């Protein structure tokens, strides 16, 4: 299926590893020009070098919790690419532990800033370019933790807020021709990721987790999330907006006990 993405201009936050990297690769393979960011300069430079053979890619080190830096990157990307059609707010994570006594106010604020506020700031900064596009689409990468109980309450609450944010923005920005959705991955396994670390540190516990929570007997892959994200971004999904698309293989609990 031709997704109709050739020639589109995309921006992906947190685009150097894991799900974000897979989304960048998928969009490049579809013929998009892509701007990406992440926090570490060396990592961004390496990603751009490795990806440049696949298409037009620009990168810049950005702390997405720094509003001014994020806004500057969005503006710079729109200038370099000649506009923006697609925005993927992928950067995310959490600080603090799995219980209230281990997650104080600063941990909650930092977690919401990294997830919800960064997504909102990125969309707002991209609005002039998105309004000028005839195929504007935004995807916020949330998580099944936003709709299923998760041991880190600050992370689950932030992801639930992202889902609500996207649904609200879809209504608000619909008259401008801008679609907004969330894609909510379940537990995704990739080298260097958190689930790989859990698997390696507690193989028996990880095996029990997989056997008990995953009907298909495995975790998801980054390419499976990237494929869905590319479709949702594309004109092929032109009547999908304000929706949370779950990519979890019918997973039950999103969190592994002890982590």
C-alpha cells in the first residue's frame, strides 16, 4: 500500500533510538524528509550519519523540556524542510519511583513536563507550518499505561493526559485541517531499552511476565509501532482523528512487578 507520504516533511522528537528511531526510519523509507532531535549531541550526530543514506534528515540536540529550545528547533526544522506536514511527539519517560513515597512533587512535575508539556509546546510551535499543509497530521506517542494500571503512577497519569490532550487538540485543530491522534504502545523490546534491561537483570521474572501477560508469548517490536504510526500519520488515515490507537498485542498489565 502506498501511504502517500512521499515528499512530506516530518519532525520527530526523541528520534535517535527505540520507537522514535524506528519511526524516523519508516518515514524516510516512505519518502519523507525528517528532522529529529534528542538530548545528546553525539547521539544526534551519529543518527544523522547513519540515516542520511536513506533520505533527507536533519538533527539537532534539544532538551524537549526547555520550551524555548524546543520551539526554536521546530521553527528551524520548518525552515530547513520548507514546511512541516507531520509531527511526532515521541520523547517521554518518567522520574521518581513506583510509589508516592519515592515520587515527590518535582518528580511528578518533571514527568508531566517531559511527556505532556513537551507535546503541547511542540504542537503549538508547529501550528503555523501545519496550518499551511494540505496533509497535516500529529501523533503523540503515549502508552497503554495511560489506560491500564501502571506501578509508576506519575508516568501512567502523564500518558493518560497525553491521550486526553490529543483528543482535545483534534477537536480544536480540526477546522484547520489538522488531525491529532495518539499511538499507545504496550511493552516494546529493543536492544538498549528498558525491557531488555529487565530481561537481562531478572530472566525468570521476565519470562513469567511474558507468559502471564502476553497472549502471543512475546513483547512488541519497534517496527510494529512505527508501521502503525506511519499509517496514522498518512493521508490513508485521513478520517482518523482524536483517537488512541493501541499497539500492544492484547497485553494485560503494562508493568513488571519490581520495576
